[in-house]
């Protein structure tokens, strides 16, 4: 990614370019977690879901998609105690849904399998 200071017409980032993070990356990261989980989970390979996690629901989405744990990054810049709030929200969700552990929720996405059609071009 890149950002430009319109007053100086210079790049905001010293190296001109940088990574994309925070809420903007969440839809892509969430899809990739689900796709990787389809392959990794049967092999017992844990997945860390990360990218745009700012709320308990964000973290729950990644867990339901197949992440065994989640990482919080960008939200810590503007809310240093966001992990405490996210953890409490996850605990509340588990209790409300009669689950004793996060492991019961990992990979529990109920989604139809994607149908691939051949193209007769």
C-alpha cells in the first residue's frame, strides 16, 4: 500500500510502500483462513487468523472459519486494551451457546461447498 501527503506531495511512508492491515484486509484474510483450514485442519496443522480483528465478532468469524487462534494488531494502536474486550466477548459467546471451549467453535462454518462449473468456451 501507499499513502501520499497532498500538501508536500511526498509519500507518507518513509519507504514509499508498506503493508495493508486493519479492517481493510479482513475480508481477504478471512477467506484465506477458510481456504487454508480446509487443507490444514485434517492434518492437525493449527492456523492463526489475523487481519482486521477489532471486535469479538471479528475474532469469532476467524475461529468459525477455521483459525485455532487469532492475532490482534492494528486495533491495539487505537485501543491498547482491545484484547481484553475481545477475549471477554468470545467467552460470552461460548457461554451463551453452551460451549465449554473455543475448540468446539473452530472450523464450525456451515457453508455450502462451492460448485465449480466447466466453461465450454
